[in-house]
C-alpha cells in the first residue's frame, strides 16, 4: 500500500471524482478484514497516510494526492511501518496519537536510524501507556537478498555502496535497540 500515486483519476470510470482517502481506506480495510478472519495482522507502509505538503516530506515519503485523510478511516488494527529513510521526523508519534500501532523503518543512513531508535525510546519514556504501547519499535529494511546482506554483514565483499551503508546502518542501531542497552 505504499507509493500509491494513481488513484481516483479522471480517466477511471469506476472511481473518477471519488474521495481518494476513502478509496485508499476502503481497500486497506477490505484487506485487513480478510486477514483478520485468518488471524493475520496487517502491516502497511505509512507514507500514503501522511500529508506531504504539511510535513514537507514530499510525494514519495508522504502523500501529495489526497490519500492522507485515510488515516482517520482505516482500521486501528492495521500496523503502520513508517519508512523515513533520509530524515527522522516525528511521524511515529503522529501515527500513535491517531490510534495506530507504528514501527519506524530505517534503511541506509546510520544517523537517521540511530535517531529513530533514540526517538522511539524517548517517546515511550515520555508517554502514557496508551501512546507508549502503540510505539512498537524500529525495524531495519533492506531491498535485496538476505544472503548478500549477510555476506556483507560478515565482512565479506559488499556488492555496492548502498549495501555497505545498509549494513553499517543495521550495525549502528542493533546494539541500541536491545532492551538492556
């Protein structure tokens, strides 16, 4: 459900002129209801639920096509994966205040990932149980094979600078994310 750029366009006979936030939320809720019947949790990327103009995050990391209103319409059982790879805005707190469980997602900038961990720990420490329990942590993402990532992690040849940066990022946050660190 990330990077949904084309939705409710004038050329679509079924959905032209319809509210894009409602179209997006209806699809999320339909999938979530199906998964719920199978006792499966639904995780989605959160970019389409953020207003790209208000946040200044732009059209990739946030919505510029009016899907952001779906944050008020989707099931609170959906877990949000908040990928913010270049900066660490306070979006996890926003999702939590909106009643959604959220996980921050890092990729290849160690300082951003480190701040995401610090921010998550800080928000938990300074929030009541309702908000604190919605802040689920930080996950590290990587967009290629696990085997190649692991080889690079083990100190063997990294395939490229992106992979090397992703491994460096993971190594920079892993010790910080452990409960007693």
